[in-house]
């Protein structure tokens, strides 16, 4: 055997191993796709649900998606400006939900929330926004700003620490028990369109969420501070040289993100009718996944990713798993949602819309 053949041996072995790994990965991807296709076909053939039930799935998916999209906006804006994954953002949502609870409960007990729903909801949302925004600003000033120029994993560990701090603080202040959120009578009714029904709470959440997200988008795209945000996202050093106060931009970013988190917290609590100290973790993780799915740093992408994840979480179990005869498929909704999220990111790692606000820096 020649020396050349001996030298090539390890390289050929390594190449064979890489090909084997690629084959296994592609087999897994094809397997997941086959499960999805077969389950969907069987479900369409069997079709155990009525049109009204499919419409209910759709409305609940849009409701969840609008909440995830609002939370995802906070993740994507902070990452776009600071390149920081703010894992405490879901807990900002929890703080807003608790603040809304302590306003909604006396309003419900006095009957004001039933007799004056617009004023009552405005008061609940206003207090939730103030509290969540204040906590977001304190977090940025006390915890994140000292780590702004720190490298490595220090900012990420700080964000995780803030998350635990907020959760345990609220646990110590208000206990670990689950508190029932007020449910006024007007939220328990529904709009009737023939055989289709839209729960009032779902309609309220979707409409207000879209309005707030549209307002945020206009602020980012049409105002001077929004232009400063986008400039800082592109290159903070160049933005500072052009006279932009980066600290003010960061503070404004946390104000917007904190406000959206407070609104999402109230909506999430009205949908699920409960609040507790750990309630921000699961929707926070899902919203972060939605932000990555849409393209981290991309504001329209965060909205799209949130709605996509909500719809898949609502409709996916019935479409993909019910046709395979899996009992209680709705209990596996998180599995379906994150499996499809991973599948999308495998084929499009930059997200559905790619990065716009947060382009890679040299």
C-alpha cells in the first residue's frame, strides 16, 4: 500500500461518517414529514370535526398567536438594538398580568367592569403597562446596562438571573397559588354569525393586539426615535458618531417592549383566567421561538412567527395527530408546534422573513 493511500485513509473515514450523519438527519426529516402528511390525509378523509369546530380552532389559534406576537416583539427589538436575548421578557409579561389582576378584581367585585367595560379595560391595561414598563426600565438600568459591553455569556446569565429574581420575588410577595382572574359577563358571551361563534374575549384580544402591534410598527418606522432605533441596530458606534443618544434609544426600546409585554400579560390572563408567579416562562419561551422563526430582529417577522406558532399550536394536534389515532392529541400541542418550528428553521435558518432590523455586524 502506498504512502498516499495511507494518508487518505482517515480523511475518507471522516467523510464517510459525515455522510452517514447526513443520511440519518435527512431520514429523520423525511420521517417527520411523512407523519405530518399521513396524519393530515387521514384526518381529512375521516373529518370528525364540523366547520364550526374548525372555526373555533382557527379563532383560538389567532388569539394565542396575537399574544405570542406581542411578546415576541419585545425579544426581537431588544436583540435588534443590544444583541441581547432578554430571557426575563416573559416575566415582564407576568408582572403586567399581576398588576392587571389587582385592578380587575376590585373592579369586578364592585360591578364596574360589567357596567363600564371600556373604562374598566382601559384602567386594567394602563396599570399593567405602567408596571411592566417600569420593571423593564429598572431591569435595563440596574442589571443590563453594566453588562452592555461585556463579552461572552455574562449578559445571558444576567438575563436568566433577572428572570429567576422576578419569579421568586412575586412568589414571595403573592404566594405560589394560582389566582383566578376576573371573568366579567360580557367576556363570557360570543358574537353569533350563523352557526359560527366568536367569543368576545377572543375578538377583543385579536383586535386590540393587532391595533397595538400596528401602532408599534408605525412608531418604529415613522418616528425620529424609531429611525434612531433602526440606525442603532445597524451600527451603534456609527449612530453615536452621528449624534444619536444610544442610551435613550435603549431606554425607548425597553419602554416599547415592556408595554407590549404588559398588554400581552393581561390578554393571556383573560384567555386562561389565571395568574401565578411562573406563568411567564412558557409563553416567553414560545414567543422567543416565534421571534426566531420570523427572523430575530425583524419586527414584522416576530408578528408573523407569533401567529404561525399560535395557529399550529391550536390546529396542529387535530390535523396531524388525530388522523393517526393518537389519544388526547391536544396534550401534545407543544410538541407539534416546536417540531414544525425546528423543521422550518432547518430549511430556512434565518427565519421566515430573515433579519432586517438586526443585520450581522462585521
